[in-house]
């Protein structure tokens, strides 16, 4: 099946943003298919952005496989690492200058503070903080930070940020108690309370890598994305990103979160579900329509 259609540019700009940390599974296939359909229905453009900031877990072979598997499903994009475009590069590891500029604006505006808590004190939040679906799974979402370093005298401990973020973790100070509300195009009105549903979240990591939240808002703005289509496990991240957009004086895109696919035990599909990877289903001779429509 070829889902390529005649491209008529409109104001709509959507994106597909896979992380190349494993093979894509049928949950990704469905969400990306929805993103593709919405962009085409709007007569807009679709951007492919490779979110490879997690240096330890990202693999070039997974990035290549993601592009190939999605093309095999009949999904095509107008801009991306393989096809180029006016807002490139489309691979996050090549966009550090853009993230540094955003970090600087946050620093100048006094929105962020250095955090000296050890790695052990906090969960890493380099990748998108997905929430697990049901059944007593440990939450994978970034835990609420207790605020230990909020009142730290940054210049007294040589962490003024004059020389950039290097060597330190940086967090955004969230407005405790404030409800962040938004209208989701698929899931309706959403409401998350800063300081309760999420805390001061990571913006930059001491190993020199921006957090998912910062990279995502900087890229969505720079690539002029008008609607973000992604899994419902990132709803809480959307509330964080709304606060980041506000701090950076950027306009929010529209939001459209897709219901998550779960396995037979009610667990959210993850890249560990190899049997449900698009790659494996292809290997077993399944057709693209079957993969998109298949029950788990
Ligand atoms: N790269 C993220 C992931 O695969 C998706 C982030 C997004 O769509 O905002 O989990």
C-alpha cells in the first residue's frame, strides 16, 4: 500500500519523532499513522525528526530501521534526515546550538537553577518520560523533584551558568500549585497541577545533553510544528512543555494524544516487545495493513 498523496502545502505542520532506542512496534505504527493521516487530511507538511539524544541507548541501525519500517507501512514525510528540508538538521544530536540558545534564554530569564543532587538522587530524564499503562507497573515518568537545590546560592558554589550549562544539571522552577490546562484534540480537556503531578523538571544534564522536554519544545518551535500527535503517555509532558513554551515566549502547538496500545496483560507496549515490532511482523510475512490493523 502506498499512502503517498499529492502534497498541497497548507499551514498545518505535523511531525513524527521516533527515538532510535529499539525497533518500532505496532503502537508506534498506529500513532505515527494517525499523525500521517492528520497531516495529509489538513493538506499540510509532515516532518520526520530523529530523537537520538540518549547517546547510550540510541543506535544508527535503529534510526535506519525506523525510517525503513515506516516507509514500508506506506508512511512518507516531506522533511527529514533522509529527505532534507528547510528546518534541518532533522537529527537531534546535530542540533545542540539550538538547544543551547534555548537554555541561555531560560537562564537569562531566571527560570532555571542548577541542581547538584547526585545521579543516584534522581531518575535520569533524557528520554521522553513515558507513563506505564496500568497493572502495578512502576511509573517511568520523571519523579517529582523535592526541590532540594531550589534555594541554592548558585554563584557561591560556582554554578552561576555564566559559562553555559556545562557540568551541571539544570531544572525549571515550576509554579507550585498552578493548574496547567489544555484542550487535547483527541482526549478533551486536560489538567495537571505543577508541584503535584510533576515537579521542577530537568532542562539540561551534567553530561552536556539537553533533556527531552527542552529539545522537544525548541525543535517544535524551530520546525514550526502546528500540531503535536503522540501517545497519551506524554500528556503530563505536554503540561511541562506548556510551561516551557511560556518561559521561552513560544506559542503552543495544538495537541492530539493517541490512546496507548497495550499487550495481552494490559501493559503498555514497549520496545522490549520484540514479537510485536514492525520488523518482526514483516519478517513473518505480515502485510502493512495487517500490521496497522492487527489486534495485540
Ligand atoms: N521521541 C519520543 C519518544 O519516542 C516522542 C516524543 C514526542 O513525540 O514528543 O518517546
